[in-house]
C-alpha cells in the first residue's frame, strides 16, 4: 500500500464512511418500498371509493413521511466525505461519478420534492386521480434516485465505459450506456430495490401484527397484512432471483469476493454451497495471511458451481487460485497483476516526467501507449495492483464476507416462509388465532434491517482492498488529512445520526400508537 | 401578467395552506429537517468538510498535478 499513509487515517476514513452509509441505509429501503405500498393502497381507495382505504393510506403515508423527512440529506454527507476524505479517488473517477449523481439530484428534486407536497398537502385540494398520480410519481422518483446512486456504486465494483486521461489523472466517460447498463448496475439495482420492498412489507406486516395483538385497528391491520404479504412474497422471490443473477455476475467480475463469501480456499468443480457453517483460523496461509477453515458446515452439493455458471461441472476458483494463480485455468496470479500494475504506474510516471522536462517526443510516445488497446486491457486494468505491497493484500476479510452473506441469505429464506404463512392465514381468516405468529411478524422488523445492512457490508467489505475494483485501493484514494480530524467528525456523526434515529423511532412510535385516530 | 401571477398565487397558497394546517408530527419533522440542514450545510460543510483539493489548489491543473504525484510517487511526504 502507499507507504507513507498513516493506517489510522485509512481506518478512520473507512469507519466514518461505513458509519454514514449504514445510518443512511436505515432510512432508504423503507422509503423505496413503503412509497409503493402507499401507492397500491391509494389505488385501491380510488378504484373502490371506500373511505376506509383512504384512512389506511393516510396512516401508512404518515409513517412514510416521517421516515422520508428524517432521512433527507443523510446521503449528502457521503458526498462531502468523498471531497474531504477521499480526494484522490474523487479526482480519479472524474465525471463518471458526477454524471449519475447530478441526474439523481435533479430527479430527486423535481419528482420527489414536487409531488411529495401534493401527496401530503393535496388531500381534498386536488383531484383524486391527480393525487394518486403524485403518490405513484413519488414512488417511481425515489426508486429512480436509487438507480443513479447504484449505477455510481456499480462502476466502483466494475469500472466500464471510460478512458483514463494521463494529463488530468482523471477517468473520462466515453460510453454512458455502458456505465448505465453495467451488468453489476443492473443486478445491484434490481436486488437493492426489491430488498427495499421486502423490508417495507415486513415493516407493514410487523406493525399490523402489533395492532392485532393489541386488538386494535383490525380492519386496517388485516388489509395491510394482505397487501404486505402479497407484495412481500413477490419482493422476496425477486430478491432471491436477483441475488442468484448477482452471484453469477460476481463470480465473473469479482471472483475474490465470490470465493471469500463462501470461504473457498481451493478451487474445484462441483463446488458445494455452504448452507450453514462456522469458521476458525486455519494453519494454511498465503504469505503472512492466515486462511480460514470450517469447524463444521452443512453443504448443498454442487450448488456453488451451479450458482457460478449454471452447471455442476463449472470450476469455481478458490482464494488460493485467485491469489497464487492457476495456469491450467488461465488465472493470473496477483504477483503477475502487481507487475503489470507497476508497469502501468511506471508509464504514467515517465509520462509525467517527460512532460515536466518538456520532452515532447517522449511524452507523445508514452501518450500513445495510453491509447493502445493491449496496454489498456492487459496493464492499465491492473493499475491498482501496483499499490499493493504483497499478494495477500488482495484478500478481503473472509469471516466478515462469509457471515454477512450467510446471515443475509438465511434471513431471506425466513422472510419468504413468513410471507407464505401470513398470506395463507390472512386468506383463511385465522390469523388472529395464531398470536405466536403475530409476535414473530413483529420480530421480523429488526431482522429485515439486519439482512439489508448485511447485504451492503458484504458488497463493500467483500471488495476490499479496492475502492475501484483493480484500479485503485482505498489506501491510494484517501486524502492526506489528520486522522484526528476524521476521528472528530466520526464522533460528531455518531451523535447526529443516533439523535436522528432516536427522533425517528420516537415520532414514528407515537404515530403508530395513535393509530387511525390522527 | 395576471395569467402568470394567478397560478403562482394559487401554487404558493397551496403550500402556505399546507404548512398552516400541518399535523403535529409534520411540525416536529420540519423542525428536525431545519436543524439537520443547518448542522449539515452550515456547520459540517463549512468547518469540517471543505473540499480537500479545492481548498489547497487554485485550479484544475494544480489539482491534476497533485493527484498525479500521489499516484506515481507514493513515498513523497505530504504536509
């Protein structure tokens, strides 16, 4: 890694970004999903003309409004952090990040802020259909906002559609559509928004179950559970399906992350998927890095190969194959990638030197190398490896990747089962008899947040050491500022976000207890 | 002129009326929004989150040179 960078600076900068992103993600998924649930309920009201549906819509709209309002601008802080703590990265990504975020800002402003006012102030002042259209536009707008953020994030996981300009040290977008339809972006968007729908469905299911346990608002609760169960079952199946396609993309584009979340040391055909397992440190190591092995595991035979390539015979490379290389499978070693990355860095250094010495002939010759396809595809694409000290630096934290992945998947299957049972019981009309199930439904609310956050921790921790896959490690991205100042803002954020979360929970709890009376 | 002013007046009336008749939870979240935006944009942004490259360098050329130095000469000492 960059030799003179204080590890404390990197750690605090990462911790601060993680804290901000985790808190921000508490508010976002509920907005994504609840906006659609509210729009569906209002559609039923407009179609049936039943005033009870209007009251239900307004109840859930209130909770949506509280969450939306408390969450406003928590994402802006992430953009501040890019400019202050991650200035090398911000400069290096150039307009790739700027364009999607600018579109997101415009969409968020015009769609959400305009129509959300109609949603809340417009009852009995605008026509029913116009109000309904506003509710749908808020839902679509908030999901489209998420699209652009996820496009930017996906570019970090799989940088495409750009060329590097050695004069400015920036990447320049040359193909907007490649950035937008980046396979990681498509998978990530579908998986993320559907997980938001799932979380919101569990939120509605849990609160409605609480009403039934308290023998209150039964009409609201039963109809809300019906909507939440149908929407939640559809969403949870979509989450499972998009998770599967994401895994396939991941195995191709981020194979180290793929191997890490299964703690797969040795590559193999007919590789099994660990359904449940416990890790311990192994005697085996790569360089100075200890690997992990299983204390015990329950495995689904051949399923990891199927997830990776649709066939049990597909070879899934393990961490050793990916770090040490595997000639038979044509996998480059990290040592080889480090050599190529160092060569790319040297060409850039020589170019900078030639320019500073006004050696136009050499500068032009070196500039031509940057336009050469072979150099771009086989050397510059490994630019980030030039910053690594040793091959094992390319291994992420395996236990974190493994446990977050398995926790997310196990909870995902639990949620599917909960939606199936709730739908069955509510259709049968016997839901209120099963108080234990109502309590389970209430308990699903925090579990939904845990699953959702686990997904992001896996996505971001699993791709370490990269801030931009293969092009830039986090250590090269960080600004040369004092770790003390990052630590100070970390504490400030902890206080601010905790206060916001406490405010949200407090206001929301009061509104839930008020029920339909407000 | 009236054609422009009338819709503007009804639009502003829509918002004024909305805020005036706001529920108690609405007032609370607006207070939180205002405090939060104040903290984020007037305290954190100004005192803690200045743009590192914009603050240190006057133009893009200097910024490019700095980042190039960072990427190509990792042993350089930074103040």
